[in-house]
């Protein structure tokens, strides 16, 4: 990443030498003979393993060999870091490799010793029970620092017993293995230690057993797991034995941990848990610094330190990682990249935090290089401070100025500002010094059932809340939830007071909240993101239909947090790329089951529909652009669904299906609206199928699977309603048709042929997903059918008959004009266009394009099929009628209007009708 903060530069480090470290001096004095045993360069796990083996071969017992190896590796790291400006990850990855290699060796030795004493433990099937060392924190994230302890949790696979002379339960056996491990790794001897071992993160902490079975861990997660532990387990991974990781034997543990850490919804309720944890850490740091000002310079735990950067990324990952697996990672620096790429953090902020993290970690390492102490406090010794500064390419501290301290202050202020902005106390920024931005809302938040709250509200809002708070759902809420609701009501009143929203919007907001009272995650989102709530209130004041959509899909309110996406248009390629990345992430996580994929499609589709809706009601895009974007979104969603569902079809007989979805109706004409059905026909090509009957059967199963994927209501809601009535022979026909049969049906060969109304529908049909080659074949058939010779008189009679039939089924009240069905309405314009295409496209091929009614009317006038001005006037009228219909539906109003305001548009369409049919 680019940097605005200082990172060490090799040209400035010549004055800093590794031997300023007292620790390095001790190693060089004591292990001068052993130092050459470590090969040049950055040590890795194989090199460290070979070093331990060489030290053993030279006569050192294993505990000594492990410890000496550690000393030699760290001496090398000090040289590489301080004298050669090695990148941060060279240091952290080497320390991680040191932990993994030594734990691997120690675990093998511990199990061998215990096996010799009592035999290996076997499960009920006679299989040797596996044992996993789980690395937590920086070890799990491969970010280990040079004097860090290692946070470990020991988990064994299953219950069982040993088979040797001494009968032990699996639990007793592995408890003994854990003791041997500690002796080999954690005990301090004449050669020091390998790592300080901390088991405090295990289930039930220091009061729990040192080892737990997989079943015990699962029960703990379900019954006792606390919110802060989800952050601890976020970075967890099995670090030994490597064979278990390679063989996939530890995968059940991964699934268990993922389900505990991540929720399948946007988990804003976790904010308060992290807020409390951070408050305790900050208070503890302040307590230790009281009366000892030097302790205020803790680069890890003080305000703006390393821990706060880690908390920022962990919070974003835990909140959203359940729905967006592509952002899951253990590494802090990779997390910043991923949340930035996902739009959860501004790129410049992510870059600054990454640079800050690197600088703080480099300072931390230099502090620890001095004496191999597990400390994060800047030294008070001037010589040590000067050495740290020189090693980072900074000027040496002097009484009048200290560039190192200035840089630290700058960085910590940046980090603290970003952290506080993310983890505020769940309150809106005060306006004019008022709490929650409301001058009349008292000194602090009030619970929703407080009479004092009602007294502060506008009359209509107060009355609605008065009725609302007597609702059984409100009465059953915990006090914490009532206070949260009270905050939301106070903010609503504040928005009315500052004229940011109308009272109508506030009342709609209360109506929207009512069914969500038991869904804490949405209430928590609004409390934690006051800017989202303000944008939501504004949106609810612009039209009624957004509230209806939000009631069905409340999770989409999170989209209001990113203004940038709301002002962009829909991009199908980016949407598909995001979904494919998410699909791959589910596969990496071992969670790519059908439920996850169906929910992923729904979440993504709902979010994009909502973004389009916001742009629409804000007046940022036209009605035509709304329809274009919704149609393109449906196409892209169908495209992904086809590709994801095929491999999951048990009967699939080829790598990719020779299959296409043909869009008709509103989707075919790219005039899709919110909540429109998808009129589709499914085609396949069996030309190269050895068994056509088998192909028909396979594709039939495939279509039924697709319809289930597209229509099933899951926990994430529904996707589409699918209508296949326009397929050959309608509802009595096969769900999927071969392209050969489709062509034969449409062109009228044989006794089973299409009706005129089906050819009308074909004017708006288009390929929208699947095999592009098959789509081209369909388009060729479509053009052949539309351009076929016809009896124009008979065609007109049949179209008029169909128009009258439809109109009879849609009666309009006297004195009103229905923009769709009344004479001179949109249906008349559509039927006129279809008649022009079917009657004249053979002579005028430009009418064959599925270009939309407006463009086709203009083309028809251009080639002389309509009198001058009639086509353009009808096109303008059609656009205005669509706009009127769309606006009415957005505000949940009837689409039947007094005739006068739309008289010009009606007359223009009637003129078109006369020109085509008289």
C-alpha cells in the first residue's frame, strides 16, 4: 500500500546496529558456536526444523534444541529487521513459522512418550483419535511478534480410551499430552523458553480443563460462548499437526468455529460487546499508567494503539463476514484491503491504517528486541530511544524535538479517531450541543415506555408511540431493548425538528419498526449507524412503496451506509464478479451449500433493487433507466443461478448445459418494474445428444431445480415469481423445449403451431441468460417468425379481438382514465407496435430488433408506416404514461386518473391506433 506515514527506509538505517540489543549481545556471547548453523536468509519452517534436528544431532536434548533454535532465529530477525530493513511480514511470518515448527516437533514427541506409556487413544470405530493445537490471536493470523506469548487451545477429535497397559480416557490422555507440550515449549530452563504459552482463551478460561473434545467445544459455543470470544476465535486456526490440516481431518472444527464467529445476518448487535471489551482494556491501560506517565506510551494497548486497529477490522469482519465470506481473513493487513475493496472503508482510510499498523508493529518489535521482554512500552532510556529512531530512519530524539514521539502521536491520533468514529456510543453526533441532535429531547436517552419521552414528541408521533408501546411485543422487550427503541424515537423527533424528514415519514418509520421489534440486529444497526437512520427517514418521506419493500427485506437498510454506491448505476459485470467471488469464498470456507447460495443470490438481488429504488425516488434516474437496470439485474441473477445450479443437479451429464433462458413480457422488453414477474421460456439444444429422450429428462429436472432456486422463500426472502405460460402449448406444454421443437412450433410446421398472440409476445422476446450460441439460434428463429408473410387484415382483426378480451377483464370506473387499459392507454400503444412488427418487418428489417416500444414507434414513422408526427407523439405519450404509472405505484396509489391531465397522451395513442387499424 502507498504511505503517507513513515516506514523504514534502508538509506536511513545505517546508524542502527543489531548489537545495540542487550538480548542480541547475550545470544552472541552464549551461542557463538551455534549461530552459523542457521542458513543465511529469512528462516522458514523447514530450515527451523532442520536446525532443531542438527542441534539434537550435536548432542542437545530436545528441550534445549528447541530453545536454542528460538534464540538463533530471533538474533537473525534483529539483524534482518534493524540492519537490512526487512519487511514486517518477514519478521511476523518467521516467528509464526518458528511456533509452528517447534509445536509440530513437540507434539510428535509428547504423543510418542504418552503412547509408549499407555498406548494411543482409539474412538468407538477403532481409529486413532486426532488432536489439534489451535493457534489464536497473532499466531492464528500469522502475525506473531518477536517476544509474544502464544495463545493456544487444545481440542481432541472424539471420546475414547487408550489401548496400552495403562487404560486412560481420551480426555486424560490428551491432558497429559498438554502437560508434556507445556514442558517442552513453555518451561523456562537454562536455555530460556521457546514460547510463553497462554491457555486462558480455552472454554471457561483458566477454570476450564486444559483440553476439550470437539463435542465439548460445540456445546460450549451453543450454551456459554460469549460475544467477546467470537473476536478471539476469528483468528483461530489449527497450527499443528500439519498432517491433519493437509488431510482435511480438522475441517469439522472449521465449520464449528465459523458458525460461532459469523452470523448469517448483519450482526450490529456485536458492537456493544466489543465496546464493553475495549472499555475494560482502555481502563486497565489507564489504571496501570496512573502515576507512571511512561506507561502511557504503550504502542499496543494505549489509545490509538495496535489493538484498536485490530478491533476496527475484527468488528467489520464479525458484523458482515456471515453474509460476505469474501472479506473473511485472519490477517489485519489483508482485512484492511478486503473491507476497502468491499466498500466498507474508504481506500485512503484503509491505506493510512495499514501504514499505521506497520509502523506501530515495527516499533513494538524494536522495543522487544532490546531485552526479549513481552512489553509494548517505549523505553525511557535515551540511548534506546535513539536506537529505535535510527532503525526506523528517523532523527535521534533531542530535548527540543523527537521525531519518533511526534510520529507516534500523529499515528495514534489517526487510529483513535477512526476507532472512536466506528465504535461511538451508538448516538448521533450532537447538533448545536444538543443530545442526539434534538434540543427538546432531554439530557439523555429514554426508554420507549417512558412518559417523559412522550412529552418531548410531536403530537401525531406521540400518539402513535403511545399506542405502539402498549403492544405485547413492546411490553415483552428487555429494558436494554426498550432503551434502544427510545433512542430511535428520540432521533426521529430530532429529524422532524431539524426538518430533515416529515411527520409522515416518521409515522411510516414507526409502522416499519413494529414487525421488527424482536429482530435486535436491525434495531442495533440503526442505533449504531445514525446516518443510516437519517437517510432512511428521508427515503420514507419520498414515497410509500419503499416502506413496503423494506418491510419485506429489512436488511437492505445497510445499503444506506454507502452513499457512493447509491449514486452509481447498476453494472452487471461487477455484480456477477462480486457474486462469483462470494461463491468462491463459500467454497473456501466449506460452506457452499444450497442454502448459502440461495441466500447469497437473494441478499445481492435485494440490495441492488433497493439501490435502484433509492436512486429512483431521489430522482437520480429516469423511469426508463429504472427499467433498464432492473431488467439487467434480473438477467445477471439468472446467469449466476444457471451456472451455480447445474453442478448441483445429480443428473447433469455434461460440464456446461446447452441451455438458454428466453425473456418475454416486461423482462423481454426491458421494462421490468419492482416486483414484476419474470415471463420466461426455457430452451435446450439436443443436436449432439446421443439420447434425446435422456436430454429432455435431464433438462426437465434442471428447470424444476432452477424454478425452485428462483422462487423458494428462504430466511433471506424471495427472489422472483416465475411465469412459464408463454412456452409452447402454454401450461399444458413441457417446461423445457428443444430449440428444434420450438422452431417447428413457431413457424407453423406440423399440426401443433403457435397462435397470433404468441407471435405478438415474440416481438418482445430476447435471450437473457445461458448459452450465447443457443441465444443466437433463438434470435434467428424469432426473426424468421416475425418476418413471415401474413394476412394483414386477419392479423388486425385478431389483435383487436385480443385487445377487447383483455380490456373486458380489466374494467375501468366511469370518469377515470387507466393509463394501461383504457382506450388510448399503454396497452393500445403496445398492441399497435406488435401489429406493425408482424405486418411490416419483412419489408422493414429495422422493426425486427427488440428495441422497445418507443424506439420502434420512431422507426415505424421513419420508414413511412405512420403519418408524420404520429409515431413520435405516441412515443412521447407512452413514455409519459409509463412515468405516471410508475409514480403512482411508487406511492401505492391507483393507476386510474382523471382524464384531463393525461388527455394529450391519450389522444396521441388513439391517433396511433387509428393509423394502424383503421
